[in-house]
C-alpha cells in the first residue's frame, strides 16, 4: 500500500475510504466522506469548487454500464453532451455546462464486484492528463486483509475486521473510531492541529484530562523507541487505565483502556490513540495497526 | 427548510465561496485595541438604540461600546486583515504559519471572519453589496 502511495504522480495524493483508493491532485481536499450505514461516497473540493464526487457499491451481478449512461444521456437532453472516449475501462459522458465541463464515468471491477461511479467537475475545461491519472488510480481495496484509511491528513492501516463506526472532522481535529466485534476492541485515533495554542501543559497531563473520569489510572510510561510502542523517533506517552470494581469484574463488564499520545514536531500535530477492551481478557491487538504522521508509527500494547 | 420558509434567508449564508475568498477585509478604524497576555481586547463603539430614551434609559444602562476578547490565533488573523490582503491570502498565510491544509485554514478563518463581520470589527470590500453593508450596520 505504501509503495502504491509513493508511486503517485507528482502533486497528487491518495484518499482511501471504505474500500476505495483514489489518487487526485493534492489541492483537492475531502469535503464529504460517507458515514457507517450510508451509501459509500466521497467528495473532493478545491479552493472554490467541488471537483470530484465518487460513489461506489458492491453489486451481486455486473451492471449494464452502457444502458446506465444512455439513460443518463437521455436525462441530460437539454445539456449538450458526448460519450467519454479514451478510457477503455470506463463508460461515461462528457457534459458541457455553462461554466466548464462535467465528466460522468463508471466502471465495474469484477474481482471485487464493485461499481464505481465518478463525477469530475472541470470549471476551467478538462485536463485530460489529470483526468486519466485519476481514473487509472481508482482501485477497490475491500478484498485486502489490511485496509488503508487515508483522508483529511490522517492515515491509518488496520485489519479488515475493524469497521469505522464514527468519523468526525472539526477545524484542525480529525477523529475516527474503529470497532471490532469479536474479540471486542475499540480504537479511536485523533489528529489535532495547532497544539502550541491549546496544549497548555505537557502531553501526559492532556492525555489524563481527555480520559473519561470513570477510568482509574494504572500506569503512565513514556517511551521513545523500543518499550511498549513504537518504531518511530517520536516520544510516545502511554497511559494505562481501568474501569470497573469487583461487581463489574464479576459480570465481566470491567474495561481496560490504553491511551497513546505523541507530538509530531515536523507536522506540528498531536496524535492520540485510545484502545479499549474488556478487562477479563487480553487485547488481541491488531498486528497491522499503523498510524502515519511524518513517519510510520506502529503501536503495540 | 422550515426555518427559512416565507423569509428571505440570511444573505451572509448565501455568499459564494469565491466571493468570500476574493474579498478584502478592512479593520474598523473606530475599534480600539488593547493587547492582553494571550491576545487582544477590542472595544467596538455601538450606536444607542432608538428606543433607548427616558424613562427606559434611566433603567437600562448603555455603555456605548461592546468588548470582545480575542485569543492568540484570533489576534493573528486580525493582524493579517490589513486592508491589502484578500481573505484567500489571509487563509494562505494563516495555514502556512500553523501547518494547516488550505481547507483547514479556510474553515477556521472564514468562520472567524464572519464572526468579526457580524460584530462590526471588520468590513469586507469586494463582497455583494447586501452582505458587506449588513456587516457594518
């Protein structure tokens, strides 16, 4: 996966979301990403305009793409349009609008049974080189054992068994929560900007403050390499805590939580990873978990 | 949808992104500025409401100014609003200084600029007239 990202066209970046990877100009940023239970969707915008919208779904049988785009062409009767040419694996239309052009393109990936539909908006006219690079980069990843999640500056790799149950993005704060049903494990990964303004005290104090009050601290360690964490050069703070008294333990309701935090000085971002699992058994830690800041950080309990 | 039924919606909400980016923020010269430990304390003169006449004015005090405190990032943005840079340039500088992407900077700065506009601390030149005048009213 990393090799693929590294091989990107200059000026391009990759967004990976819910089993779809797509490369696009770096100045196009994600404005909308689908939540759990919603149809898969991704919207990219530049400074002024929406530039790309992607929808994808797994189908039981291959769709008739020619018929799909013929129907779309009929619905666009009032707008001049022509067939999309030069992209043999894609079907679609190029629509001339009052300002610029809109490209509707669709492709079925038989190995993953996935239909991907893209709408590319070209306010200043089509750039066919960029368009081709984007269309060629589209790749379903749902059949891979380790999925990459990459958007809004956050980059996580994690086993496919984990589902993204919550994703929020506020100004300078991106937070994703992943959940694995069996054996149960919750992972929350956050990336926060402008730490020099809001990080008043040191990182351990902030981590302790962010932890829910019901959790009692067990241990606080700081490591810069080999100990409990990490193969990066960042100093990583680890905070172990537990919730639940005797009764909770008796009914197997007690929970363990481990908070990891580190400051990536190159990006000037604070990263926080929270893992929570039932206290009566080990964590069954995902071996593939990787969070990338300026380097790849592999966290281990 | 029901919120806006029968009423024209707020023109500020209708401002196109392009308009906002190319507009130039100018500071209200009547605003007095005091530096504080972390940011700035702004005093904005306000107009006495027409209904505030005796005997109401004997009961309701009128200070003649509204005070707004800005934190350090707010101060940085206000200092970038020098009447020469466009909103887009303000965002670029702010994003570069704080290692944000343009969109992150855009979300933070445009929200903040709208708040300054509503409080009469700045005016935007190069916006549709309805929006620019409402901000300074």
